[in-house]
């Protein structure tokens, strides 16, 4: 996702990482755009608390490693930010954990400036397709790529671009598999409903084998508002006519 920013020309002053987690992508963004203010937003303060704090010293010390960003503990379905206050929004593997993806996209559209860019990834419905019923209990709301594109248009984004790829991971045991699930946010958000994923049925498995991830990529721009005639005025058109001989 970081590499895809090579393909767009943006010079944002304020960047928002929605669902930043421990801040790896936010740190990369701060390194890529050293003059920008980078906000790392997540609802889990325990993760944000590991980020280096902003400041001249920490920013200088972080160059080439971890660059300081500004943590913001908030739900990105309801952000404490002003309208049109951010030029670039990124979100990596976070949108599929929102209660209402349409509402989250509408909120990200609200805070973007006209001409601002949204770039994101989320997990698609083919994720963990090898797992059958356990997968259905844990990842029941993973959106189809085309549905996400439709949502982007519905909330006001212009010309959304969507694509996807399938990644196949191989695990030798269940322990690193569960660790990755927690890293994606899957287990912690669903353990109350899907205890079987942490129960005997899964933990008895000694060889997880291959696991498929469908990664959906999307980006879209917030279009500039169209100019409308003010109320009570008339639109006058001029055309050039040839002079009489």
C-alpha cells in the first residue's frame, strides 16, 4: 500500500491513518511526507500508546526508523476533526471491522478537502475460504470489491478505482496463525460471538496449512464542488455574431 503512493502525485499537509494500530504505516507516511502532520487514529489506545510522541527530538531520532506521529484515540465512523481538514486518508485492513462501512466512508469523505485522496485496503470474502463454518462465524461481513466501489460512489467520491489480489500464506502450526488474526483485529473483535475460533476445534489443529487472503485495494478522490448560480440571478450566455457588411 505504501508503494502505491509512488503512483500518485500528492503533497498533503495533513494525513490521517484510519485504523492505524501500532502505527507501522503511519511511520512510513511520516517518512515519505516529512513536512506533513500525520494523525494515527485507532479506537485501541493500547496500540497507539506504543507510538513515539511528536516533537523535534523524537522526529529527528526517528528518521530512517520510526518517525513520530500524532496519536488520536477515536472511532473513525465519528471523527473529532473539522470538515475538509485532511488532504490524504489511508486505511490498511481496518474498514472491514467497522460496524457500518458506508458511515465510515461518509465520515472520511467529510474530513477530506476537495481534491483530497482516500487510499485503503480491506479483506474480501475469499479470505480464509479454506475454513468453512469457522470462517463464516468470524468474518461474516467481509465486503465484495464491487460493493465497496458502489459505496464510494454513494457517499460522494468520484471515479473510484478498485482491484484485488489473492495471497496464500502457509502456516506450520496454529500459534502464528492466531497471532496474525489478532494482528488483523479479527479475533479480538469477534471472540464474544465466535468463541469456537479460539476453542478446542481450532486449537486441536496441529497443521494449519495454506490460508488464503483476498486483499481489496481501493482509491478515490473527493471531487471539487460544482459552482451553482446564486439564487435570484440569471445565467447570460454571450455569442459572437459576424458584423453586417
